[in-house]
C-alpha cells in the first residue's frame, strides 16, 4: 500500500511539472500548476512522515509556506494585470 501511494504521488508531481512546462503563456495557469505541484509535494511529505512515524509539525510549516507562496503569486498577478492589462508573458519587457 505504501509503494502505491508513493508511486501515485510521484506521478502527480511529474504531471504537475509537465503542465507547468507546457503552459507558459499565462501567469494564472502557471500559478495554478505550481499550486498543484505544491499539493503533490505535500502528499509526498505526509506519506514520508507517516512512514518514519514523525510528528506532523513540519507539514504544517510546509502548508504555511505554500500559502505564503500562493499569496505572493496572486499579488504579482494583480500587479501585472493592473500594469499591463493582461497576464501574458509576451507583453513583459524585462530589460
């Protein structure tokens, strides 16, 4: 049962990375795929912590940091939409 959960969460992580690589046009779709990757990593973390019978305090810290990452991504998205009018990466001039 443990190996099945490990393989499933690894497949979820790889699918999230593939979606992240394939959807480079919009910032919102990239942020959603990053959150999907974070959730699959959280699942991997829970499986690992249950395997070694460790406390779940570290998983709560991981969730706190992932929520902060999501809030920063949303603030960047709002700032970009207010400045450029859309969330296309092609409209950015990074010089």
